[in-house]
C-alpha cells in the first residue's frame, strides 16, 4: 500500500515492520513507532515532529529533508542513513547508532547525542549549535565546516584536534566540565575550557591546510 504523503499523525505502530516502505512526505507527527523496523524505508521530507522512534531500526533509510524536531530516537539505529538537510532540533538521540550516517547540512541544534556513536559520520556543514555530545564517539567523523558554537563536547571519544579545527567556531565550544549530581547536568569548567582552547590554538600541526569556509554562518 502506498503511504507517501499519507496523514499518519499520532498513529500507533510500535514494533511494526515497515522495512523498505515508501513514506516520503508522510505526516507522522507524534506517531508511535517505537522499536519499529524502518530499515531502507523512504522517509524523504517526512514530518516526524515529536515522533517516538526509540529503539527503531532506520538503518540505510532515506530521511533527507525530514522534520524530526523534538523526536525521540534514543537507542535508534540510523547506521548509514541518509539525513541530508534533516532537522533534528531538540531531538533525543542518546545512545543512537549514527555510524556512517550522512548528516550533511543537517540541523542538530540543541539535540541530545549523549553516548551516541557517530563513527565515520558525515557532519559536513552540520549545525551543532548547543548540541549535547557528551561521551559521543566521533572517531573519523567529518566535521568540515560544521558549526560548533556552544556545542558540548565534554568527554567525547576519539575526537582529534584536526577534526575540531576543520569545523567553524570550534573555539566557542565546551570541552571541559563535570557532571553535577545535585543539578543533574554538566557544569562547564570555564578556566579549564579556556586553557584547552588556547592549547588547541597553539597546536599548529593540527591546523587545516585550507581553513573552513564559515561565511554561510554569517
């Protein structure tokens, strides 16, 4: 059954098998797709605002230009998914597998990516303003031209100086801090953070041969 452009708002389909389904342009706002199989599905330009996709399989799915603001994707599998220009603003992706995902020009503002696996993910020109990447694995991730202004990179794994400097506004990100049990949040260690950024600036060996073009960020 063709589901492209269908109005499936608030539909309740936990653990549904929708592998390879065509849901392009579908309205899935507030849909419950927890633990559903959407591997290889076409969700191009789908409206998934605030949808529940916890533990869902979206491996190799096409979510280009999809709206995923405030969506719940904790523990979801997005391995090698196409996510160009997708909006993940304020989405919860804690523990999600984004290995080899294509996040070019994706909007991840204030997204929660605690302990997410972003190994070899393509984040070229992604908007990571205020994104929470605590304990995230960024091994070999492409951050070229990404906006790291106010991004939380505390305790990230496998993040090199060269990766950091390939991004825009890396000197405005947060790298040093600690977890406060009473406030239940990370507290930035301002002196240590400033010192770390100065050390990065002094490490000339990690400077890119061609500085990133940050003009698109104004």
